[in-house]
């Protein structure tokens, strides 16, 4: 007679599942959330929004002869306009009836899959929108530094810029373009990120992409053709480039629309901060600078670099009895750069620090984020091959908006920063 051991009773044992389901990924929307206020949103139609700009002061200043002299002719301020339209964004979700039925009661599952899908979709949509705010208007979310073809997939390393894989996520579909954005290597259809290792900056995309090489870029799904145009992110507006255009205006002909930039070309140093802010103030004047609601936006990597500079001058005093012990680190929520409040974002480019005045930034919005609906209907059935209804359903979150800056002269940034070791 067999002994009753653990293996013989395993089928009768109760299985314990913890009731809390934790997400193993980040859902930050720090910058997007900072402009998600009514005061920062301009409601627009399908027509371009016009941003009037007083480009130059005009007038004729000089001395004159009060004893019958000629006062000369006058002048007046010169105005121009920037124009911006919206980008349509969507976030599609799909589930089957079996998944819904199998989890629709606490006696069946620890989580209601349908309810969780609905409640988690908007935070993810905001996260993806935040990531899109970090690119320069081309939809580029990652740059390949190495590509290795596998059996039906490509392994892609992204460690040649200040983003790595931060702007991408598992399950996301992307297009692959060459570095010049002239050739879409995935014109037949976007590839899906089926493996995501943010710490090591490695992803895998399925299926294989023909001619996928290092220096190629990963671009948001939904664009097509050469030179794709996407949402105008922070690097588009906060740029000291003297070529190209900004919202329809030539950067070469209008230096007034360029922001202030300082090329660090190395590690963060304190004089770079003061220099950048002073150059910006020299352009707009001290009185205008005083009304700016400036924040220094940076990645935690550069906050680390800044903290290391502070630690070099730290004096350690033994605390009184009963107080917390040694802590040689600073509170990141209380840090400042030359009097400017520091704001961290894990999506920020690790090679730059941006000084942004929130009172000049906002959203041009035609459709605020929400469900795509047709006559009040928000959930749609999938059709089977027969033409009948399939046991799958869909819903979409959609938005139509763009990011704008009313005065690029109030923006400044430090670029070309070394990324601290380990990041």
C-alpha cells in the first residue's frame, strides 16, 4: 500500500493567490500631467491655431535738433504668427469574451480583467503621450545602436543616446526608419516589441525587419512615408538650431524664435547653469524673467550628477542624540538649480537639462483624451471571417492635440551632458 505523500494529495490542496495585482512597469506621465490643466489648454477646431508674435520692437530712437531740426520718420513693432495643428493619437484595447467571463466574479479570479483593462488604459495612454512629448516632432522614440537578427525577431540595443529604451514599452508597435527618416523599412506594417529590458536598453521586435541596422530609429506607429511628422515635443520648441523651421517660421531668418542653448560637451558643471540662465535673461530682460514660472526639467541621472557636485562640498556634523543618523544625500523634491526648482522625469533625455516656463507652454486641443464613441457606443465587436460577430471586443482611447510654446525665447537648455556612470 502506497504511503500518502505530498504528491498524492496535491490535487486536493487549496491554491492561494494574493489578491493584489501589481504592475511591473512604470506609468509616469510627469511632463504631460504638468500641462494637463484648463489654463494651459486652448480649444481649437480643425483649422490651424494661430499664435501672434511681436517679433521686433520697431520705432525710431535717436537725438534731434529742437531748434527747427527734422524729427525724421517713425517705425512700429513687427508682428508675425506661428501656426500649429493637432496630431491624432489612439490607444486600442481588445479582449475576448472568455477572458471577461472567466474573471467576472471574485470567486473565479483575484482581478476582473475587463474592469482592470478599462481602468489601466488611460494611465498608459497618458504615459505614452508623455513619452511622445520627449521627441522633436518626428515621432522617433528610440535609436538602435546594434541589431541582431533572430528566428522571426530582431534584438535591438539602444544605448547611443540619452533615452535608451525609456520611451518604448512592451507590446508597443513601432515603425523602423533609417537615420535620415527618408526610408520606412516597415512600410508593409509596423513591428511589435515582444521583449523589453529597460535596464539593459534591449528590446526584441517581431517580425524581422529587412535591412534593419544600427543607427536606424524606431518611430511611433501610424505614420507613413518619408520625413514623418508627429507631436511637437520639448526638443522641437526648446532648440537653438539656426536651420529648419518652427511652427512655419524660418529659424535662419528669425533668431528671435530660437531658444537659448549651452553645449556642455562633458559632465555637468555649476557655471553651465548660471551661464544658460543669464544668456536667456539677457535676451528677454530681467523684468520679464522675474515673471517666469521656471522649472529645471531633468532625468534622475543628471540629478545624480548635480548631487555629486554638492557632496564634494558637504560638511558632516554629528546630529544630536535622538535625531536621524547619517544621510549624505539631498532631498530631490527640495533641490534647486540657481534658484530654479528642479523637476525630475524618468522620460527626460539624460544628456540635457531644460529650463521651461510653464506659463508659456500648453496644449492646442481639438479632442480631449477620452473614449472613441459612435452615437454613444464605446465598445465595438470584432467581425469573424464569416461576417458574423466574433467573441472579441474593442475600445479605443483617442485624443487630438499638440504641444505649443508661445515664446521660445523664454526657454533654455543645457545639452551635450555626459551621462553618469551606471545609467
